[in-house]
C-alpha cells in the first residue's frame, strides 16, 4: 500500500511539473486544469489496479473503480481541453498572475505542487475503494450510481454553459438556463458529488469496512477547495468585476453550490 501511494505521489508531482512548464511556454493556464484532470485519473486507475496480497488476479471491484475514475477523468479532461483550445486564459490564473507579478513562475510551481498533493488525497480515496476485499454489494451499486449521476450532471451543466456562451446575447449576461437557474456553480457541485462515490464503495452498504472511511477525505477536501478556496471565491470575484450588479442580483436569487429552489 505504501509503495502504491508513494509511486502515485511521484507521478502526480512530475505531471504537475509538466503542467507548470507547459503553462509557462504557452501562457495558457487551461492546460493546468486539463493535465490535473488526467493526473488524477491515470495514476488513480493504475493504483486501483495494483495487486492485492492474497487475491488471485484483479478483483471485479478493482476493475470497476479503475473504470470509474478513468471515465470521470477522460470526460472532464477532454472538456477542459476543448475549452482551453477555443478560449482565452482562465480568469482565476490571470488574477494570480497580476497578484504575484515577477514571482509568478516560482509561486505557480509550488501552487501546482499543492494541487498534486490534493490530487494524491483523491487517489488515496480511489485506492481505499478498490482495496475493499468484501464481495460486491449494494455499496458498489450505489457508488456507481452516484458517480454516473455526477458525471452526467457535470456534463449537462458544462454543455448548457457552452451553449449559452455561444449565443448572441451572452456578452455581459449571466447564464441562468437549465441547472444554472438553481446553482451558480452546478459543475462544481457535481464535481464534488463524484467523489462521494468512493467512500460509499470503500465502506460498503451496509457498512462492513470501517478502514474505508479514509476515502471521506476526498469529498471533504474537494468541498473545502471548491466552496472556500480555489473554486467559487476567485471565480465570483471575477464575475463581480465583469458583470457587476447583474451578478450581484444573481447571487441573491440563486444558491452558490447546492442546487436549490430559486429565491424571488
């Protein structure tokens, strides 16, 4: 287990170092999030498939968990790649560039290593789910259902935002179509929801593997990052600068994270 985690940590650090180099060369920060998505999925899937002592070959759960994390990674990574190729720089990273000034390159390197550490927490959750040696059961079915719903929900939210951004009246306006009428960041909500799947698989239903609770660190960390650190706060600061009173009104009427009934 230690070797699996150590190998994943090294792989993640190297991949995010590559993301740093590509960002500096291209000036396009979208590559960072693209590479981060694949950096979680590929090492996560490989770690999930690592042999388990006293088990003959790969278990069905290992293959199931590996497929889940790889499918999530491929969907998100390809979406961000397409967005990167057609759009300008990510406003969150542009704000960091302005804030850090001449120290941008140095501070970005360590910022991306912190992202590698965050990715490692997620990979540990994936490994915990894959290494639950109990027979397949209801926990696996529920976990997969949660992940499928999360990936589908995030894909729908992304598609709705993309469609809105291409409409002739999008400039200076706020996207309030579909899921965006009930959450200001439905893509972030579904991204968080996807990581709930792994504790469910790791612990089982009914709960029979308390060690699997370690996988709860993944969704807990993602909620904190998305809601309080690198997700909603910098993005909404950018939206307030660019949309002003219209976005303030949107904030008053629509939940920030969890999809809820609109307020009048």
